[in-house]
């Protein structure tokens, strides 16, 4: 008989697998249902609903996971004394690997779960806006748009590049970093230098 701790570990592993598979399935088709996710995860629907009582619960959990990862990176990057443009370049380089996993949230944010996702992504939005405001204050970022709008445009472009990177291998971290810096108003030579300085 499995022990209580073994059962708990197995349940957690199943839950994590469902979340990982859900990101893949929803990345291919944002309208995919719980049945499709269950099939792809090699479990029955009841198992998925046992962990996530509704599709909204599943998407909320995916969003919370994304927020945790991205706020951790942003908090660390913005705590440094680096100029805002260098901090942005570091943020893009470090967050690029997870953009492939969470790009689906951008599509879902425009759908029926938009309000829930938008509220959960609030901490990420606020940190991005603060970083852009810092760059505008020191004149390394353009000032033609408010910081919250400009940061969201650059962030959206990051996900657009990640979404197309699966079919075009030239769309990589370097392309994403340079493009978003250009959008923020950083001159191309400086954007290229900042990007090439990333490890």
C-alpha cells in the first residue's frame, strides 16, 4: 500500500504533468477543452477535473505559475543599479525560455478569461511599467507613450516573436531583445550592444 506521502507526491506529479501538457495543448489551440487536455496528458477527464474543477481554474493556475516565474526574474533584474535599458535586455534574455510556455496566455487574455488573467498578471504589468518609467525618467526610453502602454506593447512583441520562433529559427533571444529595445526607443547601435553583452 502506498504511503500518504507517496500518494501526495504522485498526485502532485500528475497535477504538474496536466499543467505542462495544458500549456502545450492550449499553445496549439487556445480553445482546446478539458477532454483534449486529459487525452494529451494520458489521464481521464475526471482526473483533470479532480485537480482543476473548471477550465477557468486550470487557466488561473497556469497564469499564477507564469506570474511567479516572471515576477521573480523582474524583481531581481529591477533591483540592480543597471540602467533601465540594460535591465530590460537582461529581463528578455532571462525570460525568453518561459515565453514559449506562456505565450498562450496572451491569446487567452483576449478571450472569455481576459478579466481573470488580466487581474492575475497585474504584478508583472506593474513591474514592467515601473521599469519603463525608470527608463523614461533617465531618457534611455522614448516618452511618446505612457510607461504602462509602452511596456505592454514591448511585452506583447516579445510574445509575438516567441510565437513565430517555432517555425523561424532566426527569431531567437537576440531578435526579441533588439526588437523590444527598438520599440522602447533605444537606438539600434545601443540595442545591439546591450543584447550582445548578455551572457
